[in-house]
C-alpha cells in the first residue's frame, strides 16, 4: 500500500478522538547512520568491529520474528528503507491516518544499553538520541523522543539524562527490561534517582540482549514460546522494582511497562500480597504491601492487549489495575501492532475511552 492510496478514517465530530501512541518504532536504514554523530574514535570502532551485543549474533536476534523486520507487510516505505525509516511514509500511514496527537519514539535495533564495549555503549546512546532529535522530533512535533542510556554504566546514563533533561522533545528515559542483573539492583539506582529528579518516567520496553533467556527455565525452542514468555519476564522485573525497594526509595518515579500486555498484573499483585504477612520481615524497607506500589508507580501500555472470549472479563481486569493506569500503544509498524479502531472489544464509557487513548499518557508525560 502506498502513502498516496491511504484513506483517512471517519473523523466526524462525534467519532473524532486524537490519540497518544506510546509505542512507535523508528528505524535507521543501517547502522552507518550512527556515524553522523559518533566521535571519530568510535566511528572507526563501529566500522572495524561493529555493534557487539551480549548474544552470538551481530545482525539479528536469537529467534526469527514471525515477519521480515518484525513488521507489517504494508509498512515497507516506497523508498526501499526498512519499516519505520521514512518519516513521510510514517506520517501518511500512521500519524495522519490515525490522527495521532503525540507518538512516543522507541528505538529498538540500536540503543546502546546492550553494547558490550563500555565507552562505545555511551557513544551509541548519545548518537541515538541525536538521531531521534535531528531526524524525527525536530521535524514533526507530534513525535517525542526517549532518552536512550547505556544502562549498565550508571554514571554514563546519568550524564545522558542530564544532557537532555528539560528538552521538550524528550519525555522519558529508556531502559531494556532484560539487563545483566534484575533492574531492582542497586547498581541501577543512580539512573532512577536522576529520572525521578527530572520528573522523567522510565520507559521499560520489553527487550534486551543480556545473554539471559526470556524464560527462567532456559532458552525456548520456538519464537511462539519466546513471545509468550515476555509477560513472565516483565512480571519478574516489576517484582524486582518493588521488592528491592526502588519504588519505596523513589516514590515519585513513574515506571511505564511497554509492549508486554497487562493481563498478568493482578495475579502478580495478589501473589506478592499473599506472602506479605509471612515474609514482610525480610523486606523491612517496604512500608506498604506490594500491590500498593503496583498501583502507585506503574503504568502499562495496552499492546499486545489481552482479548478474553468474554469481553466483560477485560473490563474486570482493568477495574483492578485502574482505568488511569493504561496507556494506549500501537507498536507501529510491527506485525502484531494494534489498530486503535479495533483494539478494545469491550464496552467503554466516553470518559474511559478518552483516558486510555490520550488522557492518561498526557498526565504521565506532562504533555
């Protein structure tokens, strides 16, 4: 489908709803684009050694992602670049087509946090942020950048946060969800302190090439297993943030869990609370039961949304999590992205609809 053949959906006054999309994936045409912002030393390093992730692959991930570039068949731009690499095509196919008021950029293929070489990791993160600004947010003010940080180097991460904090084009700090250690570990706390100080939410997009499997029992046989196990890894991550005391130490820190669904959230809260009477003495740093932190510090993007056979079960699920805790996301241009016109199968009031599709995100990100 070309950009010229796209037709806008119905935008009559009674149906019009401008949307905040909390998960939009821009892409570089190739890693060579980094060279525009890399210092000479690291430009040469990239050319000689490339990007070195904590996995045995240099140009792909352990599992094939169901579709080429993990993307919709119609999302390949006419100019021949990969999906997400052409701003004009993204405008026509997604931003304009769905009346997106704001789109949160989530760079995936190149970030910096997964890079093994410490100094290079910082240089890559800096370059990725310059790329977001120069090629995306400065050219379309609907787009908001995510501060990529070399998360395994806390001091370097803080420097990068300080560099962009207060810039209107950047609204959150990005970390992968599978790091070398559980993200509640104290080695990462300076990053959280800096994010909280600058009132920048922490965007936790599922991913990470730490060398650890997404499943605690080992490497799955199939992509299908890996895709399903993402939710389990996110539950463990959230528990780490709470039980290690991050949300107690930084009560104003906003944690946005991106692209992991939310059906698992009540069960995690119930399970942690069930052990609270017997095990609270082990975590005296917590002043509230675990589910209280779950409801005060965490937000969850909707994609990939759970779709129970009985739609009213989805409403009950959201009732427990809180209608103010969900942020709409499409995951554009990926193969399992959600169309906002069809994402929710349950009935919603106009107030609930506007909160999830726009209002909640505006409140979290200060838009």
